[in-house]
């Protein structure tokens, strides 16, 4: 599963609102769907990530603390406060650079088991996705399925993403977050995980921006 950058905003909106579109139907045996959006919005993925967040709550807080410390150290390297780090500024503070590297390594070590659990959850969804997709293709007699970014315009019913999502949620309502010993994710899984992370970050940024805009709009009314 690969995804273009221009699709992230739309996927983030889908992940944020999770509003189901009207029942989709194919147009002359042709339809479109977004596998990445289906993985992001699947009930099993959402529940799995929630479980992982709870399981690794302590580690997640430690990672946040380390990232904040790294950011503070990086700012300290910027001696002229221009928002850019020059080679001279970095070389002038080798001790700070060493601290940043050590903290970054600590953060990576803490992140590894969290990412592995997420990989495992996503790979289970990827494995069953073709079954959900084929079920919808057969039900709706779809002969050609294309990616959303390949279409300039189409009726709303042209998109069967929500249909496949419903089937996948029914087929695989939950997934395990504990990979077997020695398990390693496939390359496809790693790529999809990266896309999911990008979509979730974009969704969080959208929510933050919307909340900030709402506060700004309400501010004059409170005066």
C-alpha cells in the first residue's frame, strides 16, 4: 500500500470525522477505494492503538519527556537564535551533541516495542483486507477498482471505501497487539504503518487548528 502526499489531508479528515458516506455503488462496474483510509478508520486498528497506548503509557511519557529535552538541547545549540543550526554552532558544543545523541537513542529503544505492536496490529488487517475487498467486489459486481488519486471527478457513490470498511470491521473486529517471539513485519506493513502515522498526525494537527480557530472566534464574545 502506497499513498501520495496529496491524499493525506483527505485521509486525515476521514480519520477525524469518521462519518460514513451514503451506501456506495459502482458505476458501470468501476469503483474506487482507499485501502489506507480503511486501515486508519478500522475499528480493530483504533482499539489496538488504544490498547498499545495504555500498555506502554509509561514509555510513551518517557519518550515525550526525552523529545522535549532533545528540543531544548537543540535550541541551546542555536547560539545566535536565528532558528538555524550551523556546522560551527554544532562543533562548538560537542557535549550537547553527545547528550542529544544519547537521548535520541534512549527514545528509539523505548519506541521499538511500541512500533512493533502497532506493526503487528496493522499486518493482521492487511492480511484480511483482500478478503473484505473481494467480498464487496463480488456483491457489487465491480470489475475495476482504482485509487482515488487517479480520479479527477466521480459521483459520491463511486467510492466503495466505506463498504469495504464495514466488511473488514465485521470480519476482523479486533486484532492482537502481542506479536510472537521473533516476529518481524513485512515491508508493506512498515510502509502502511508510516502512512497511518502521517494520517494520525495530520488529523491531530487539524483538530488543534480547529480548536484554536474556535477559541479565536469566541474570544471577542467573551469581552
